[in-house]
C-alpha cells in the first residue's frame, strides 16, 4: 500500500473517489473522439448490435 507522510488513508481515499466521475467523463469523451477521428467502422465492427447493420451480402 502506498502511504504518504502526514496523509491519512481516509483522506487519500476520499480524494481519489471525488475525482472518479471527472476521470470517467474525460475517458468517455476521449473514447468518442477516438471513434470519431479514426476509422470508426473498424472500431464499431467489434460492437455486436452495430456490427450486424454493416453486413454486406456477397
């Protein structure tokens, strides 16, 4: 366990958990930007429901 001098575990835990929603939003926005600015079809081929919409009959 990482310990910081003069910092209690409860305080460190509350600081980490208070930033979790912000990190989740930034991660979601980064993921959407990745899909938008890259070859989105290549990435969305791994999503089961959306993958069925792009099937072509040969």
